[in-house]
C-alpha cells in the first residue's frame, strides 16, 4: 500500500472545456449519489476531507481531479440517479461525463461503486452497460461492507455478481470506510504498472 504524502485537488470541471489535459494515469470513481465515492478517495489517500463528503446526495456536481503523489490522477465523477437534481442539470452532467470517458486515453481503472446491501438499481446497470459498450471493464467496489457480517457479505457479493452479470475475471471488492476493509486490495490495483 502506498503511503500518500501528496494529495491535492488539481482541477474541477463542470463543462467539457474545463476538463484538464491528461498528464498522469487516471483512476475513475463512478457510482450513484451518496454511495461513498468521496469517502473511498479520502480513505485511499488517508485524508479526512480531500474529497468533500456529505450525507445529502447530489453534492458532487463536477468532475473533480485529485493529483496523488505526482503519479496518479483520481477522478471523482458526479453521482448519478439523484431524483432531486434538475433534468437539465442531469443531462449536462451526462454529456460532460460521456465526453470525458469516451475521449480519455490514459484511464487505467474505472471503479464502479455500488452499495453492498442493495440490489443494483437501473442507473447502476445502465452505467455498467455503457462502460462495457465503450470497452471498460470496471472493478466493482461494494461499499458499506461494515454494515454486514462476513457471512452476509459473501452472500451479497454472490448476489451482486449475478445481478451485474459479472464473469469469473471481473473483480468485486467489498469496502468499508469505517474499517478500511478493501483499501489494500484497491491500492494493489492502482499500483499495477
């Protein structure tokens, strides 16, 4: 696991022209609103509030780029599926995210976060289908794992594998922001050259 000594918010993009030029390998974090993307980033870099977290869904409304150790760019996408976000704003998010994911050459991993306790929703399935269509094989991060016992986790991971149509080589990692379960496994992927 990497000991992170340098982590900073590098850029914020609400529109396509604001997306920064690619300089480093990028690790993308996607998932529905309030699934724990910002918490995961904070745990990975061992900071309390590099990525802003909120109990209120729909807070991240931009693509946030975090420069980590001058080696990687962690990219936090706006959460999808939050009903109270205006339709026009959802469409704007969608266009910017679509452009980013289809035009970027150096994306090393896409982490798709889902809540381990629940069946994936239609937005999760649509995002996964879209990513597969565009050639990505996202790593599934099953968040909030601390809410379940180890036996319940195994049962839910099997159910997620089935509902997401994951194949043998597709990865799914249980993660907890409280216990830090899964942190080392996620870092092992990020560090792969």
